[in-house]
């Protein structure tokens, strides 16, 4: 029986590097703790080799009173912690 390789989740250094990029682009999210979810690519040749992660930052920005803007930033990163894509929504 063959063992399936399981990709290691992002480590703290990789998360900090991703967060630094997000905080530079979206300073209103500075200090927000991200949520990390695994995402495997369908049709990948070897299990675990091409795993990706979605790192989600959610926080409130300053809008015109009395409204606050909720900003969600989603970062897609590979198993090495490199950013593939950043998307945002308000």
C-alpha cells in the first residue's frame, strides 16, 4: 500500500511574509489574524505537491461616519508560501 504525501501547512515565517505583503497594500488590516484553508488542485500529478492555501484577512476600515467598511482580502499561496494571487472585496 502506498502512502499519500500530505503537504505541510504554511509555517509561521511564510504566514508572516504573506501578511507583510497584505499589510503594505492594505494598511487598515494591520494586526488582523488571517484564517488559513487548504486547497488542492484537481488533476495534480502527485498528491500534496501542488497544494495551495487560501489565506483570508477580514477587518473593518474607516468609512464616512457612521459607516465602517468591511474589507476581505484573500491571498492564494503555494505550498512554499509564495503569493500567487491577491483579491479583495468590500
